[in-house]
């Protein structure tokens, strides 16, 4: 059985080292090296220690998803300053151990996302390189600590959500965006600065909420820069009492063309099924656009009508690749009539390791993400 490092012992050693900021990093690396040498695993903390079961029992059953979420958050005890600092140091300790384990396994940190199938039961049957038990254990320890920090700060999502309650965005979508932002905040949080995590995380939350509104707040997606310009144009239009682009441009110091585009983008979107009359009995826009003639599109459509065919689009993408990268992509995905090959089959065919084939595939797919190629291929993707 693997020997465990108790959290209380770890906290005591890290807290003691933190009293000397100038030598903390060196002390942290020493502790990590000692734990790696002894093969210690980090003790798992029970969620029951920071969940109030009585709060859950008192919460009313049923209700909306948001209410169920609020009830769940109410059962989680928030962190005080001392507990937060201890947890932040644990996360830093676990992250450093994970980085060292990845280095020993020859894996770059940014490639770790491609190994998520080890934690996702729906993807464990994929033929991909195996992670070493050490890397899996270090990842599990690090993620468990990040998850605790996020869950014990979920109340921040609900507190800041109300500022965006007047928007058309779904509240549950905003909650989901906020929860994701907390994970990014945990990864960037530096306890050494003396700030509370909530002070740092609130900026990530507002950024996530605003990004969601900019991207999904309109039926037709508008660029972020244009939506920001629309706000300035609207305010200036109200002050001046006119929508003249030249006058608004002088008032806001924005380019006149940008002002004209912002005014044009402010036009609302009307459903084709909305009735003309207030009583709802009149005709709709769809009636005026209807074509009563029955046309078989298959008799009129020809592939030559497309600006770029699928074969041409794939050809454009593959031209960007080296010979070995092209062979891996064509054989891996069965393009142009080729039989699909597994990573193992390609490994034997090319005479390289399975991990090397996976790296070639990742690099080739990155090269194929050029905007021109995406525009050509996107119409054929479901």
C-alpha cells in the first residue's frame, strides 16, 4: 500500500516555510523532491469536512435547476483567509509535483488535455498512449484540490450573477460560464500577493459573463469591438438627439465608418412567424416569402455550384503538410478512399513509436486550422 502524506503535516511544513518568503520556493522544491523520492501520495480530504449536511436537509426539495444549484452551494462552507492560504499552497505543491511527473514521462504540460479520456469513461476505449500511474495520481491530486477551491467559492458566481439578470442570456448558462472562470482563476491565483481569492476571481467572473453576452447575446453574432462601439454610439445618439454618423463620430471620436456600422447593427431581429397584426390573426413575413411552386432541389443542384468542393478544400489543407504528416492524416481518417488506420498500425507502417505518431497527428491538425481552410471546409462539417 502506498504511503500517504497527511494534509495536516503538509500544511504545517508549508506554513512554516511561508514565514520566510525569500526562501519559500527553495523549501517547496525540497519538500516536493522528498515526497517524490519516498513515493508519497497526498491524503484525500473528505468533502464532508467542508459541507454542511444540515443545510442540505433543510433546503426544500424540487424546484428549478437554479434553485437546486443554490441549495447545493448553500451547503458548502466558504473558506476563511487562513484556510484559503493553506489550500492555495496545497494546490501549488500538487501542481509542481504534476509538472515534475510530466517531465519524467516526457509529456509537455499543454498536451495533457489530450489525455482526458483516462478520466472520462466515454472515451476510455480510444487507442491513445497510456499515462503512467504516477502522472495519473499527480493529476488526480491536483485536480481534487482545484475542485475544492472552486466549489468553496461558487457563492461568488451567484453574488455577481445578479448584475446580469436584466440581460437575455440564460441564467444557467451564465452560472456555467462563471464556474469555468473560477477554474481559470485558480490556475492564475498567487497567494503570495496577500489578496483573497474572491478579490482576484471576481475579475475573471465579470470577464466570463461579458464574453458570453458578447458572443451569444444576439441572434446574429456581432464582433466584440462592434458591440462595444454600439454602446458608445447609443449614448451619444441619446445626448445629441440624432443618429447622424458624422455628428456621432465627432462626439465619440470614433471612425465615421465604424459609427455607421454600429447604427446598422442595432437593427433588431424579427421572427418570420410573427404576425403583422396585434391580435395575431394577420399574415406573417413567411407568407410573403413563400414559394408555392414545388421544386426538387436535387434536379437543380450540382457540385460545380459550390465555390469550393470538399475534395478541393481537403486538398488545400493537405498541401500545407509535410509528406509524413499528410500520410498520417489521410490514413488516420480514411480520406480519398483510404482505409482508416489506428495509431498502432501507423506506428508499425512508419517505423516510429506510437507516441511519435500521435505528435505528428496533433501538429498536422494544428497546421490545418488556417482560416482560409476552415472557411472552405466548414460548410461540409456537421
